[in-house]
């Protein structure tokens, strides 16, 4: 993750107002979102939620493995190919 000085950002009162009220600001170029600026507390909350979700997925995978709920990789890929016509 790049960490830059806030002097690199065209910081305006409008940006600050939106950060305080909405917690984030979306920036667009040619009508396409190019970046989102979020406040620190919202970032930390989102990161915690993603970390928690990752831990749950890994633990579920380990549990499946321990319980023998496994499918050979070739079978999984064949089913995906068949389902999506690949």
C-alpha cells in the first residue's frame, strides 16, 4: 500500500465535508470511478471485516478437510467447465 503525504491530494473543504458526513469520497475521471478516499475508522472497520471473513473461510476449509469433505480438483474443474460451457 502506498502511503503519501496529504499534500499530494487536492484537499478541499468539499472533500473534508463529504468525508465527515459520508465517510468516503469517490473520484472520477471521464465518468468512471478511479479512486475512493475513505476515513481511517471506516478503513479499519472494513479491514477487520475482511480479515474476519478470511479467517472463517480458512477455518471452514480446514474443517472440511478434517471431515473428509473433499472433491478431487479434476472433478471440480470438470464440473465448472460443464456448468459454464468452457
